[in-house]
C-alpha cells in the first residue's frame, strides 16, 4: 500500500495549551487532515463513491464540511440568516449530491472561505458565550465550547470516512 506523503504540514496541536488554544489547535488539525486526504487526487477520484453501497465522496465530504462550518459558527453561534450552500428543501443532503458542473476547485474554495469566516466569527468570543440562534430541531442554544467540541467530533468522524475513501481510491494510507 502507498502511504500518503510523509511531508505533513498539519499544525500539531499543543499538548499544554489553555482550553481555547487547545480547541483551535485540534479543530485546525482536523481541517488540515481533510485537506490532506484530498491532496494530489484528480477530479474524477475526488468525485468517486469508492465504498459501495455508500454514496460518500471526498468532494461531498468537503462540501458537507463547508455547510457545517457555516451552520454552527455563523448561523447558530451568531444568529446570521445565510442561504444554504448546497442543500435545498427538496434535497437536504445536497452537499453530498453534485452534478457534472460542480467542481473540486469550487468546493475547495467555498470550504476554505467558510473556514476563514468561521474563524472570524468566533475570534475574541468567550467559550462560555451562548449562541444567538436556537437550533430548529433541538430547540436549544449552545455555548461556543460545545460548538468547538462538536466541530472537532464532526471532522474526526468524517476524516475516518475520508481515510476509507482515499485507501479505496488509490491505496494511500496514513494520517
């Protein structure tokens, strides 16, 4: 099996940081892990559902994480009303469903834009600050600490999916 390049530019989280720096470190590490899983692949490979019967693709995972970044950091935490990036009322999983006109370059650009917008949205905010918006299904508000923890969990889970997809696509394994 091929290994993913040993050149690893992911930011290694501190082992002694205070809470906020630790959460930022782990979230950035997982963001960089998803990018690493997609690096070096061709458009067709990024679009490939490589673990049947699942329809998951690396392209779909990146589109999904763009929506998740937007939802939790800006829509829930700040209470902003923003349009969906990919999902619609007719297709709540539109982030995972794409057509021939949807490209990796666009998905990657949107995801990176949402990551930066998320960073800006929470810069200087207390982890104890409670979200402006109430979650529509759960009818609850969340402190920023919970949002960070959830986002780390969300990335970790989907990075596991990305591991399996990448291994099936080109045999590459590794962090």
